[in-house]
């Protein structure tokens, strides 16, 4: 159990065996162990940057933070970067990635860093049909890019705008909420499969995706259906869990009540092996539960 309060801040993450969070100032990153103890805290500061905004955070195997961020200088110019920071807050390296802007990052099991994002022009409009996945080595050197954005169904939002990037035992998974599509790639970049998924039931917003060691995919979030009175405040949101059926792309509602309860403060964070990792707000704990098969 930990004493930290994440209210009003970006939802915490579970990556590399740590609970990871970044503060509402979008520049301070924290890592907690499984018992809730704060083990690292670092503020991201970049040379010549007057402001920094963190979009996502990952943790390397040695405990270093890696942040996907945007930086603005004194003249107002913006650039996208991926920055490595040690557990004491010392900047190790910053790689300028513009015009690619990473929105999600995750370490694969082989130590490479994967990033999902978009390529933009000088007016920050998305460039048509660019690769939205970038793979970097541990020193921040670009290895490859893959997964054309034009291969997703066209929509009002970019496929990576509301997306999840997760690492499995021997693969990396990408879920695009705007396109309702799940994609799996091998560590070498080979496309393993794509599944056009069903749209979650009305009133549901997704908050987490989990990829188990056996390749099962779970989507977690909250649902708030309109109560008979029409007053949304009469029915608080409840946690929901879906499993992706890879045979047809359907989403099966999983009965999660036995281990998470119908509470609005229970959040699916990730998978660790065959277990799903949940975060509870009250009491503030992490829970590991065997992925259900019903």
C-alpha cells in the first residue's frame, strides 16, 4: 500500500515491474515498487527548454526513466523528444524525434524501446500514410519504423491519438481506440496479426490493455450507462473487463466482480505473466489476479 494520491493526475502505469506515474506538472516522474514504496523520483529538464510536457513514461531494466515529451524553447518553437533520465534525475540523453511525435512508449523484452505516434508537418497536421511505430536501441538510435497509419480505417482521430502500446513475452501489441483495432508485432518487426475489434458497449471508455504471456488480450475501463432518471450522477461508473476473441474480433465481457468488484476506482494497468495487474484507489494497493477464462 502506498500513501501517494494520484487524483487529478494522469492515470498511473505499470511497466517493468514498477508502478510509474508523472505529476500534474507533466515533468516529474515517480516509480513505486510492488509494495508501494517510492524508489525513484526525477524531474525532466531539457537544455534550452523553457517548458516540458511528458506524454508517456517507461522504465528501463536498470531503473532509468524514459519519457516521450514535447519541449518548448524561449522563442516558442516546439519539438518532440525521447529522453533518458536516471533515478536521481540526471539527464542521460535526449533524442529529438520531430517530426515524429511519440504518444506511447514501451520497452520490449529484448531491451528495445518501442514508440507509437504520428508524423506531422510544420503546421502540426498529420502527414498522410506514415509509419506510426518507431523502434530504438538502448542508446536511442532508430532501428526501424513500421505499421503505416494509412492501413487503419480513416477516422476523425489519428490511429495513435488514443492508443495503447504493451509489451509481451515475445511480441509487442498496439491497440488503436479510434480505429478499434488490435495489432501484434514480433520483436523483429514482423506483423503477427491484426484484429478489427468490436466497439465496446455504449458508455464505456477504455483505460488499460493487457497482453498475457500466453497471448490473451484484455481491455479494461469503466462504464456509465444512463440511469432511468437520466441523471448521470445517480449511477457512478463501474469497472468493466473484456477479452478479445481473436477468431472473430469480438469482445467478450468478463465477469470481474469476484476479484475487482463493481467499483469506479479499480483500474486495469497491465499483465504480468498470466496475471492481470489492477490498481485500487482505496485502499491504494496493487492487486495481481489470474487472468479469468470465462
